[in-house]
C-alpha cells in the first residue's frame, strides 16, 4: 500500500508539472496574411496583330516551311496545297482570253474595212471582257494553293500536319506579330480623370520578374457598369526578346505610388 501511495503521488505531481508548463508557454501566433498591394493593377500582354490562317480550298497540304515558334516574314510561303487542277483551269482561262483578244482584233480590222458592223465588234469586246474576268477568277483560285503570312509574325500554334488532306476553312496556323507587344488592363473608373493617352507607367511582368516602361495608347469609350472599371491599352517602348504574348503582371501608375 505504501508503494501504491507513493506511485500515485508521483503521477499527480507529473501531471501538475505538465499542466503548468503548457499554461506558461507562449500562445500560438496566427500566420500573417499575404499583403496585397492596392496600387497594383493586373495586366496582360497581347500581340499587335494576331490571326488564324485557314485553308481557302479543299486539298492536300505539302511540306511545311515553318514550325512552332519560328519567325515568318510577311508574304513568305508557309505551306502549299496540291494545286494541279486549279493551275490547269488557270491555263485554260489564259488560252481563252488570248483567243478572245485575237477575235476582237480581227473584228476591229474587219470593221475598218466595213466588212462587219458595230454590233459584232461590241459582242467580240464583251466576249474578251468575260474571258478576262474568268482568267482573273482562275488565277485567284490558284492562289489559294499557297498559304502565305499576311504580316511579319511568329508561329503560335500549328493545327494541321504536312501531307494532310484538309477542307476549306480548316485552321492551319495561329500567327502573332513579332512587333512590340500591347498591354491590356482594367483600371477603376475613378482613375479615368487622371489617366490620359500618352501617360507613362511601369509594368512588372511575373514570368520575367522585370519592370518595363509603357505608355497609355487607348482608353475605352465605355465604363463597365458592373465592375466599375475602364479598359485601357498601352504599348511598351520597344520589343523585348524575353517577352511573349500571354504573359501577365501588374501595372503601377505614378499617381498611385
């Protein structure tokens, strides 16, 4: 019994010491919430020009001249389509036009000799004009066989594969211009009085961690009634090799610093 009493007393003392240590420990400090900069306005980098090139006719693609991410000069051939049928039609139209011109020249010569009347000359001229229009149409359709870049660009996406048969309207390439990028942002409508075209500000891009100078180039003519914001467009002062369309970051205006 004496040993049991001593053991119970020791256990009580241990429990009391643990309770005292717990009560004297410093209270837990809640984590500090992330600090949000109220002056930072989210921005998105967008290209000056962008488009999706599509096939303008049914046909089979040839070998691609450019691939994903490459620079494409304006007017450069990107991919050909099989074009033997369209080229044959253009050749036929060219021959018919030559025949119509020769017929018109002959009618005019006969008219000078009073061998034919004005009506026959007029009809020959009409036939020549029709042949000329058909030749232009055939040449235009033959031009659909060549997919060319409409502006200096970079290939952002490739939809088709070489030697694939496609239908008219099928997307082939996404292109974005390789000039200086534009900046899009929405500012609170209360800032509309202090933001003017040409105003300079700083843009910090998340992907690069760098800050770049920009200037406001356009202000929307409408305020978003729900968000109470106004859309702005701005331009970077030059093209930066480390920036590409789709990057995002924050803008800080001098008045908001």
